[in-house]
C-alpha cells in the first residue's frame, strides 16, 4: 500500500510504505497546514518582545517611575511626587505608581491621599504583594494594627509572595509595636527559621526576647550579630549591653562598652552608657 497526495512533499519524493504512515500523520499534525508553502516561504514565527516594542507612553511612564523611586529614596518627596504624576499622566493604570504615591503621601503626612493611593493600586492589581506590605506598614504607623495585620496576612497568603521572610519581619515588628509580644516572637521566629542569616530579623527577634525577659536567647542572637564587625553598630552593641546588664555580667558589659566608646564615641548610645542609663 502506498500513501499518495501527501501535502508538503516534493514532486520527486518517493512514495512511502504503510510502515511510514504513522510518522507522516504525526509530522503533519506538528507542522500544521504547510501546503502551498515552499522552502522559501515566509515564517509565521514572531519576534521576541523587547524594549524597542514598548509603546511610547509605557516607556515614558516607566522612566518617570524609576526617577520617582530614586528621588523618594533620597528623601526628595516633592520632586518624587512630581515624577509620579508624570508617570500616571503617561499611564493612568500604572499600579506601582499608585503604590509609590501612597508611600510619598504617607511620608508627607497626607494620610487621606496616601490611603486612597494604596487602595487604587490594589484595585488595579489585587495580587500586588508589594502594595499589600507597604499599605500594611502604613497602617501600622497609623496605629491601625488590626488593619495592618490583615494586610500582612493577605500578603503572606499570596502565591506571588517571593520574599515571605521580609513580610514576616515587617509583621513581627508591627506586632511588637502593638504590644503583642507573644505574637511578635512567634512571627519573627518563623522569619528567622526561613532566613537565619538576615541581621534585621535576628536583631528584632532579640529585642522582643529581651522585652519578654528571655535574656539568654536574646544574648545568643546578639553575640552572632556583634561578632561581625561590618554589621555591629551603636544600636546592636547597646542592645547587647542591656542584655548583659540584666544578666549581671559586668565583664561582658565592660567589653561591649569599650567597643562602643572606641568605635562610636559620639553616638547617643555611648552617652547613655556613660551615664549608665540602661533602661532607656
């Protein structure tokens, strides 16, 4: 048996035996409607999308948003706000611009505008973890702790969250601010188990343990932190000193105090140490 009249076959191609029928049919399924196309026919494949394909308005919005972020990082709030406005003029549906606008207005004390900005960002992208987290921290600063915790939980439950330990750190700090030290300890412990090398997590966990009277565990964390000279600073040394003071370790306290005086003699913590105000 021969298979005749196959499409995409050159005129002088040999006829195929029955054993090749399945292969021919499979090939025809993969290639699709290739009839009438010779070897030099144009391809239907499309180019990969690159920046040159970006619409002008989207490019303008992106550049303005990058500038706004840079100015915000430098504390130049008015200039940052102007750049955000220009970004939104180019693309009114740019969710990250509303997120940044919320941070800017929050820093400026424009609370109604800040909250409206975060809500607009979430309306445009309800799954935006960055906005959930920033909005949650803003709520925490406003002492609206229940609202903040709800936003943090929403961020933690999102499949899009690529940095769970960061969200847990922020949530734990907020819980400590609210005075819920048991919850703060549990949250920061979870963050620590995920990222034990994160100095911010370790310090905040030690602070909560100290406030709860768990001085030995707090000491363990701070010894790890202050052992790294590049990480140790007046705040970490002072917390360690307060821990040693509570434990009655005069030698350890004196050693840390010497480091504080030598490395950070003008720091507020050095002045507190000089007057032995360990409870401040």
